[in-house]
């Protein structure tokens, strides 16, 4: 089976990517229904999502998106355009348009589904992903972490460089999931990959590491979205 897109990990980010894939092309509906696949090692989609907020799913915060910037430290302003483009109000609107009303706690501004059930959020994201042409499959291939040092701007430019200039797609983990200054690239080698694929990937990682350590990515603005038409190796 040849897929147009493969998403590694059926957690909150992976499911949301699949659920919003129909508007991935600059906010406009895509021209065709893709053949997509979301891989999940645990055998169950959205496991941590189901546990979030004590099972009630604290979706986001009801404050102004301007207040979110300070949560990212001194360099928060560098990701302002990303946060403004994909803000909390957009998320709430997406949920409510798809039958998930929300409530905001007055005492702390936290936003939950009105049902207080994380299951409702998980089920919606799974359904929307499937409607967008994604299968959700199980893989026994281990996720291999690649550790690097850098902040959010560096990580964002690094991952775009890998995708656009080396044809390699992998997910990243950054602050606040892990400590500030840490970057984790997540790749999944499988039996379908050849030794040439492995060597190519190692060479690409060395290339982006050199740019990272040389300060090149830190000097670049954070891209809001990458150019279309890239080829995944």
C-alpha cells in the first residue's frame, strides 16, 4: 500500500493532524481524499488524551492568545505568528462545529468539553481522521529518539529543513513537554528501510546538527507553514 501521508503516533498531536488534514493546504480544503495512515505502537489511539485532566480533558485556556506568549519565556514572541494562526478560539470553534460544546471554568479559565469526558474529544479526532482518509494502525517498530540541544525556533527550522531539503519527515518533542533547551527527534526504523535509507538519514541528521550547533537555525524566522510539494523519502 502506498500512502500519501503517514503520521507517527496516535496521540493528541497525531490525531489532531489527521483530523485537520482536510484543511492542511493553507486553510483550504484539499483537492482529493488522501490515502493516509496513523501508526500507534500501544495499539490504542489517544491513550494519554483519555487520561488528561483526570479523564475530563483540559483542552486549552480561555484567556487571550496574547497571554499564551509569555508562557514560552523570553523567545515567546518568535512563535507569536504560529500561536495566532492556530489559537485557542480556533480550537474551541472546531470542537463546537463538530458537536463538542465546551465550558470555561471561571476560577482559572481552563476549558473542558461540556460533557467532562476526554473520550468525546478522542472519539471526535479519530472519526475526523478517518473521514479524511486515514487508517489507524498498530506498529511494533520502536520509536528511536535522537537528542539535540536548542530552543523552539531552532527545533522548528531544523524539522522544516529535514523535510524540505532532505525529504525526511519525523516528529519533534520540545518544551514544555521536555525541559527547555532540549530537542528530541522521533523516528521509526522498520524492516522496510534499507541500509541506504539508514545511511542517508544519518547523514541528514549530521547536516542539521552542524547547522544547529553553528547557530544558523537560531538566526532564522520561524516558518508559519512549509512550502507544499515536498517529497517524503
